[in-house]
C-alpha cells in the first residue's frame, strides 16, 4: 500500500478502528480501506497485527479442516492450511523471506545487499530457503493433523498470531529502518517498548488458553511454542539490523515466516 497523498505526520496515536484498518490493509489482501497512513496509525496498526494473524490463522485452520472432513490424508490438509496464509498475503511474506535470504547470503556490503533484495528475481539462497521453510511448515502441520484435527487447527492459529506478533516486536522503539522509504520506514520504531511488551504478554496468554483445550501441558506447550517462534524471529531481527543497518518490508516478511515455522515445529516436537 502507498501513503495517502504521499504524506506522513507524527501523530501520537490513532483510533483503534484506524489502526485495525492499517493492520489488515498492510498485512492482508482483505478489502480494507486505509483511512490513515501516519505514525499514529502505524503504532496502533502494528499493535493490532496479532489480530490480523488471528484472522489469517483461523482461515488457514478452516481450509485445513475441509480436506480432513472429506476424508483426505493429513498431508493434503496441511498443504491447504499452509497455502492460505500465502494467498491472504499475496505471498509477500514468503517473497520477503526469499529476498532477505538472498541479501544475507550474498556476503555483500549493506547497500549492495539491499539492492539485491529489491530485485524482482529470486536467487539460489532465496529458492533453497523457501523450499525448506514450506516443507517444514507442511511437515509440521501434517504431523499435528495426524494427531488430531483439533491440534492441527489450534497450531495453525497459534502460528498465525505468533508470526504477526513478531512484526509488532520488530516495530518497537529503537529498531531503525534500513531505507528512508517503504513499509519498513513507515512502521520502524513506531511501537513503544512497553506497549509491545503488553501485546506480547496478551498473546502469550491467548496461546496458553488455546493450548489449555488439551490440558495443562497443552497450555504450557503452546505458550512455549510462541516464545520459541518469537525468539527465533528476534535473533533474525538482530542479525538483519547489524547486517543491513535496520529493517525493511522484506525483513518483516522473513520475521513472520520464521516465527510461524519455528512455532509449528516446536508444537510438533512437543506433541
């Protein structure tokens, strides 16, 4: 999405409705009209990012349930569940993952690496990373569906919320943009650290509550899986900031896919 009228203003805050429109308008393909594009909307919008993840995760869970109800094997259901987030984001997060892998793998100075990431083609590092991540996601979800349809569905939702919470944390104060334009510059540093921490605690509690459907161990497992996904995303964020000098839209995509994949793998290993 592009800034309205090409303007950004440093608004302290924005109404929740504007923030939700910002989150869904920038993180999904759902037909949401952006009413504001400024720092206030970015702050509220990125704090609302887990809500967009909840909707995407629920849609993915629904898509995975349909093949299972029709008698399809867990592997086919997993493919359907993994495909939905790609469709609902125009595969932008996967594209960001591939571009970030190419930039990191190039070994070039920051400016050259950022130019590589802006290219429309995907290099060998990006292709290999995409294949491995998608295979990992499908294998993890298939294993969870093999245990029970409910476990697979909850895991997909938890992964979706965790992926978007990783974006909230990456937009906290102190994380700089790598470029002066683009989505990274629009949202970088927009979320106060305290607000990001509160959002993280709320999401952890929600993940634990979802996991509690499978007993006390399930509550702990789902919360820890979200923590594992966020930890992996934060490690990647730290590396990207050192390597590129800040964050870009591509880096955000890589963080979301990393968090989702690690959360799914953690749930599979713990089940």
